């Protein structure tokens, strides 16, 4: 897909291929239609290395900002690389109400770092979130969480070499400066692993406990009705 900005014709997509991504506003994976593009003549004068384009989400009509690197300037056209950077990322969601309060605060900040693309700040907040969770789980909590993470690795079929930074960040002690640097790919794995660990350790138990309380309430309420009508 070649993306061109022409002095006369404006935006040109040679393959007529649409961009599709998860909208940061409505959360729907949708096509994005060009809404506002920079003037090619002005770009020819200033020759920036990157340009910003505004697309419109076909689902909710919200403006979505994307940044493209310039591939080259040729005659009356500016050619852009097909890869782009999303300047606004969808916010990650999680049932926070089941987490201990302190863990919730830290994990919210961790997900904010991830959504902003600050992956090494995300790693630091993941370690703090995990440490808070281990403390809330009490004796044996860290071991239980480690077992859940190992199960997740096995289910997902993640190689030990790829998984090593995740285990280091979540379970090893040491100074913050000793944390391994995370790429986008490693951060994505870390995100899903930590969400799964929190789900297994807190959300699953909380939902089951709540459901059982509701069941007991209706059983007890039914027994009281039967006793009163006898």
C-alpha cells in the first residue's frame, strides 16, 4: 500500500486499501477514513521527516490521529511509509473492583503507562502492582501467583527465552534499574499475563463468592417463605 500526498490531488492511496484499527474512543475495530491531511506543497517546502494525518472512525465518527514517517519527496508527491504510530491508544479495561484497593491504584497506573506506549514505566508499575498483590494474598500468595503465571505460559505456548523478562519483572527482587528493558511485544505479553494472574487470584474468587452469596440468599429467602406459609 503506497500512501501519497499530491500537490494537486491531495491524498492518494494507490491500492485503495483501508486502514483498520481499534478506535481509542468507541473501542470498536473499524475502518478509518482520511479526514484531514497536510498540504503537500507546504511539506515540500519544509520537508519534515514525519507527518500527521487525521482519520475518522467509520463506527463512531471520532477523529483519530496517526503519525507517518516520510519515505521520500518526488516531484509533486510526498510518499509515506505504510506503518504508522497511533497517537491515542485505546484504554485497557479490567474489572478493577475485585482488586485490593492499593493494587487497583497501581494497576490502573500501569495500564495508563501501557496505553501511552511507555513500556518501561509500565514494567516498573507492573512490579509494584504484583508486589502489592502478593502482600494482599498473604502467606503463600506469591507462590500461588507464580503457579498461575506458569500455567499461563504453558497454555499460551510461550518460549522460556521470551518469557524470562516477564518472570524477572514480576517475581525477582532487586533495584528498579535492574529491570530488563521491554519491547512492545514483551510489554503485550506482560499485560496479558498480569491480567490473567489478577483474574485467577482475585476476580475469579470474587465473582464466585458473590454468586454463591446470591444463591444462598435466594435459598434462605425461599425457605423463610415456605416456613411462613406452613
